[in-house]
C-alpha cells in the first residue's frame, strides 16, 4: 500500500502549531508572573502599602571641616489614585492655600504619562511637592478627611554659605532618561544636577528604605505588616569633604564681583583645588524649593551673564603670555636654547617681513630675563628655530611640540571631578595642512601660537595646572575638588603623579625666571614680603573687544602651598587685574589676612567693574 506523505506532513504541521501555542502561553505566563509587575502591584495594593523611606543625603564640608551643605525636611503630598474616595476639594485647597485651578493642574500632570512615566493607579504617586512646615502641619491634622492621601517625608538641601554654586551644583527631580538609565530611581525621586551633587551622586544619595503597611478592605491603614520584619531601613548617603577652602572661595567671589572670568587655586603637592571661582555666579539657594523651576529658567535665560556657565572649567581663552613658561620648558628640553642662548628684540620679533611687537627692555635677551620681562621676540625665535630645525620637517616638529603640551595638561580634559570640563585647543600639523590647503607652512607662518595667541585655547584650570606643575618642579596630580569620601577612598587617578618628559633642572630655571618677574619684572605688584611669589602675567589679545587680563603664579618658591590662575575678561593688561587679584588670593590663603600695604589694592579690586550688567537697569 502506498504511503500517504501529505498526511505525514500534516501531522508534523499540526504538532508544530500546537508546540508553538504552548511556547507562547509559557512565555506569556512567565512575563505576567516574573517580568511584568503590574498584576503583582494590583494584588499587593489591595492588601499592602509599600511606603518608600528616603535616606538623608550626604553632607558636604570644606577642607577645614566647615559645614557647607546640609539637609532640611521637606514634605510631598502622595496619593494612591484607586484608593482616593470622594473628598471635599475646596477644603483640601483651603488647607494648602492653593486655588482650584492649581489643584486640577497638579492632578492632570500627575496622570500625564509623558510627564509622569511611572504613573499607575495602584502605586503611590506624587501630587504636590515641597510643602512648607505650616502646610504640612495643617494637612497632617486633616489627613483623615482625604482617603487615599498620605504625606511622604524627604529632605532638600540647605546652604550655610552663598558661595561655590558652580562647585556644589544642586538637586532636581529625575527625568524619564534618568529612570531609564538607573533602576534606583522612580518617578518623583531627586538626583544631583551640576557640580559635585552630580559627579558624586551615587555616594551622596544613599539607599532607600521601605515600610510595608497593611490595609483593610476599605483601604484604611491597619498597621505594619508582620510587625515590620520585612521593612528595610534607609542607609544615609556618604558625606563629602571638599578640598575647597570656603572662606577663600568667598573671598575670590568677592574680588570678582562686577567682572567676568575665573580664579583657580590649587595645592600643588596634592592637586586639591582650594578655590574654583566663576564669575558671574548665582546664589545656590535659588535652586531649592517650590521656586526652583522658575529660578532655573531665569538663570538659563540670562544670556548676558550666563551664571550657569562655569568659566573656570568650561571657558576657553587664548592664554597669552601665561603660555610662555611652557614654551621655555620645551625649548630647553629640546636643546633649542640653553640658559646662555640670547635672541634679539628691537621692538619685537622681525623676520622676513613679519613683525610681532614687544615692549622696551634690554636686548639681546636670554631665557630667565625673557620670562621676567615677558619678551615676545624671545619665544617667537625659539619656536621658529624648533619648528624649522634643520634636518626635520615642520610636521614632525609641531607634533613633538604638541605632545609636550598634552603631557602638561593642554589640549585635552584634565579629568577634574566635575561635569562639563572643556578640553581647550592645541593645533596639530594636520590642522595647519588643512588650513593652508596643502601649501607649505613653517614656524614663521604660525608664529603667534608661541606666545599663546592664534589658535591656542586653554581653560583657567589648565593654566593653573601648569603653574602647579612648575611649582612641583615637574609633576602634577589631576586637579580635584573632593578631598575625602566617607568610608571609601578617592579614585586612584587623583592620587597618581603625572609627569611630562621634561627634566627637573629646566623647571628650576623657569621658576627662577618667574621669581624674577615678581622681584623686578611684569609682576612686581605680586611681591609679598616673606612669601617668595613666582608669577607670570598675560595680556591676551581679544578679537571681539578689549584684551583679557591674566596671571599665573605660585608661592612660596620653595615648598609651594598654592598655585593660581586668574583670568578677567576684557580687563586690559595682566598687571591691571590679574596680578592684583592673584596676589590678594595668595596672601589671604597663606597669611589669613590682607596686609595694610595691600588694603588699597583690595578696595580697588572689590569696587572695580569690568562688566556692566544691563539687567540692573531694568
């Protein structure tokens, strides 16, 4: 008898179809029982209320133990929508001193899954945040009138000092993206935003606790489930000790009032940042409480002052003559110059029809006096002789030149423990080959970069870091604003030396030249008796207006305790604002007070304005 192959095939098809249906059912059951929590939430919500207990956020101290940021209680009105029975809306609004329109706005925003992606009628939802103590007290007394409502306690930040806003950052309500990226968060939670609040969020936030309460058939709370055996206590966030000296930070912000720019002060031996001033700044307490959203929008929309823009880390400027110490180090290491090499300066650098101006001083000049007098011609000649060195090519020499600068911390982010650090810009050979469309270029073509102009861009923290490297005679630690984390250690990158491939003896030479700049050169105003200050001025040309005033330095010359950069936009010569502000900051930190002979300088810096805010006239 012939075998019916069509029947045989049909058997396999039917068997396969049945198997597929079984697999689909298994997957669906697994999804419902294991993956999808909705049914579990619905079942649990009938009998239990899982109430989140938020941990206290870690406190923030300065390097001297001064408490800067602490917590204060805040209260949110929470509801479980399915448990809400009829209630007197007018009485509720009267209790919290809000209008009916406000109430309906809160209610619609809570139920809007675009604004509240975690919405479920079976789980606790935030209706109103940041109740005042008075509102909390009134609502607590009447809470029995509003079934399905309860009060969630949490903490918000408070500040002992109205300074260092750019360092501290703030906290904000989590976004949909935050929730997607980190399973810790739920709708209505808060997270760090900007500053150390963002960088150290996982240390500061702690771990949430939970309290499981039993409900009766009418949704009323009947007590703790199983006498609290399944509750979980919250774990407070870790405290941070900043490297910032809050008194020095306050003083720096006072000196920078009415100015645009930045101050960065570093302890060279550790890389700890002593002050990180960005001006104009803002009061950090603006970004707490009910008015946070409104105040934040106002800060964002202030395009004239840009207070949220951290100029110490994010602004990129031509470093001007503060760049010259780096050039001296490179030329010495590459044997382009020695301490006895002299270059002419008769009013500037003059070569093949090109002239870069300079001011009056002795000529010819060697490396230490060139740093003392900030001679443009010396550094132009040194750069030209390096890039156009016989037997090499400009491409290879510029690559070597850039590699040294990258090792010094220029051209890339240093890795500071704050968000949004900029990298600055150091051009490479490829950049110039593209710029000149394949045409030949030489040291003379790009000579302006030798004096920190042209395409060179640096951040104030990179300039301060160079100062710290010279102070240490050849190494630096990655600058950082956190000195210690409770019950843990700092990341190893903040404890590891980074050393450019330049011999220590050349740093000694550059430090001596910077000392000469203070004792008899362009930084004479920085000569503080007994402190042996080393410094370098910078007057950076600005194509958009008045020149920028800059200063970098460190003190004392031996065993340095502070390295600094001051950068004031549109303020003219480096000696006009950069040097005085840097001098006052170093004296305040090292001596704890300003000497009588510098009081007039202090008054002049505090009361001078280089930037007029037109909003003051509105």
